[in-house]
C-alpha cells in the first residue's frame, strides 16, 4: 500500500461562508521505506474571494502572485488525477494520510459541492495520523506542532505551509512505522 501525505491550505474568511482551497500538495510515500517518492504541488486560484487576506498570507506564506493565474479547483483535481495515474496509484491500494479529518471529511467535499465539481472516489478514505500517534503515546495531539513534540521530532519548514505540513506528516508516519505501527484507513465513506 502506498501512502500519500496530504494537506492543503485554504483561505479563511471570517465574514464569508465560502472557504477556498489555495494550495494542493501531496507527497507519495513508499510503504516499504517511508521515504518520499514523488510530489504533487499545485497552488489553486480562489474563485469567490480572489484576494488573499493579510491573515492568510501571514499564516501560510502564500502571497497573491502565487495563486493568480493558477488553475481553479476542478482543473487542479484533473491534474492530480493524471498525476495519480502517472504514479500507478489509481489501480493500486493506497491511502491518504492527513492530520485530522477536516480536510477530506469537510473541506474538499464541501468545496466540490459548492462549485459543482465531482469528488473522486479515492478521496473517500484516509488515515488520520492523530489516531496512531494517540495509540502509541496515550496522548491525543491538539496541533501538528504538539504531535511532533510528543514524538520528539523537529518541525520541518513553515508551519501551515501545505507542502511543509505534508513533509511533517510523512516524518511522523515514518517514525510510527519504525515503532511497529501497522497502518489502515481510519475513515472510509462509500
């Protein structure tokens, strides 16, 4: 089974109901070595709230120029599907690994529904890495930095950068594998 460390950044608008994905990064992680084998990383142009807020930029490090002229969500999902096929993952058993359930349980399905974009079936199962961390340590991690701290791992890159968050998820995944954890999806929607 191949693993993909998955995380994306969103624009948070406190006074608007629409929250949009602006970064879509995925690392393909070998289930044998737990090393990164390939990367999909795409900035996504917001459609409803086209201008990034200063809060968003401070949180994620993503500036307006990084999302301007980038594909919208539906094209990003099409590019991702091609990447999955190029990586020979479509007809193999693989599982997304997330930090929490919100990304794939709420955010991506909600945005797909909002923009009337079909949600590919492979996004309907994932492993929330908080569960094996809690099983191993007896502590439910609140945030990614606390999870890394509990595992005594150093944070890589910029916190809330989607691609750096993926690298940190991959780092935790490898640590747990070396401790003997066996991974299975924690959520499956049909």
